[in-house]
């Protein structure tokens, strides 16, 4: 009987060795790949942390914010939003800045000034400035008032003010600022979004260098936003209320006299003759008025004396008749 073999078959042995080698090779490849990827991720993280301060100090942040602001302005000016497609709200009507000036003459300036205030109150306006001057006798001789009335009542208020006294001058002007109102509103919205983006970046700042740089950007953009909001309020005030300047003065009598004095010819002579006649009558009446009390006194005292002398003359006896030769 032949002896039995206790070893493994050569083919099976080679297969087992091949499988073991493949498994070992796969294990080595996985370990090297995982270590390489972890090392690359660590290097990328370190590079990003190292580059963060320089990115904050570089103009990249400002360029990114400016690009977003310009895109927002373009979206607002284009009339639609790229995100939701909502159209820009339409303007309710033209924005007009109206101003006017009215010059009047009145004998009683104080009363005319009171009438101006009544008209302004009736038109739901207000007097924002007032200047007055008085003459030698203490009465108001001139006044200047700056009034503001709702824009819709500008013409009605101006017409009413022209009737307070004798109108000597009147002017008005209107300026359409609708384009400015729309432009400033779009800029305000874009600047508000830009400020909001910078604030969001400030919340994500990682170190002091980023905080300082972002805060500088935020301060500049907030200052621009405040200036735009102030301009927007100023435009809203000027378009909602119109300004009228009212000047009141007493008539210039001296000027009229000079004009009359310079007149010549027949009318000038007639005027001079009439003035002389009136002056003579005035002088005569003045003398008569001065002498009348004295005449009355002389008559009151002299009339009884005259009667007494007349009675004595009547009682005196007549003398002997004269002898005739």
C-alpha cells in the first residue's frame, strides 16, 4: 500500500498566496490614500487660515461688495428682480418743486400781514420766517414772510395772497425732480442691501484683522447711506410743501411827488398853479382862523362901548343956533 500525502495541493497553495497578496496590497493602498487625503485637507485648512487676514486686507472684499451693490442698482433700475421677478413699483405722479414770490403795497402793513397769516392757515400751511420793520411813529412799515403750503394748493394760495394788497410784482417757478426721486430711492435700497451684506460678513469674521477691515468698509457704506437718506428726505420735503415769499411795504409817496415834480408843459404848469392856489387858500384860511377869535373878542367888547357912546351923543343938548350976519 503506498504512503499517503499530508501536504496541500500546489494549485491551492498558489491561490491562497495570491489572495493574501492582493489583500495586503489593498490595505496598503487604502492607508496611503487616507493619510494623503487627510494631509491635503490639513494643508488646505492651514493655507486658508493663513490667507484670511490678507484677503480681508485686500480689495477683494470691497470688490465683491461693490459688484453686489452694482447688480442691485441694475436690478432696481431695470424694473425687475433677477431672483423673484417682482417689478419695480411705479411712481405715483410727477415730483414738482414749486416756489413763488409776491410783492405787495398796503397802507396798513400790520393788517395786511394778518391777512397773509389767515390765508396760510386756510390753506393748511405755515409761516416759517417773518421779518418786520417799523417807521418813526412805531407802526409797521414793511414786512417779509416766508410761507409754505401743500404743493397741491400752491396756485390757490398764491392767487389769494396777491389779493391782500396792491400787487407790484409776482413770480413763480417749477422744477420736475421725478427722475432724481426715483434715482435716490434706488440708491438707498442698494446701499441698504450693501450695508446688510457687510454686517453679515462682520458676523463671520475670524480674527482681528478681518474685523478691522470689515468695520472700515461698514463705516464708509453707512455714511453713504446716511447721506442718501438725508437727500431723500430733503426731496420729499421740497416736493410735498411749496415755498412762497411775501413782501409787504407802504406806498412810496415821495416817489410819486418826485414824478409829479418832474412833469412839464401844460400839465406841469396847471399842477403848479393849482398847488399855488391851494397854498394861497390854505394861508388865507390859516390867517382867518388865527384872527377869528380876536375879532370875536373885539366885537364882544367894542359893540357895547359903541352903543354907550352913541347914547351919550344922543342925550347931549343941542347948542344955540349960530347968529347969522
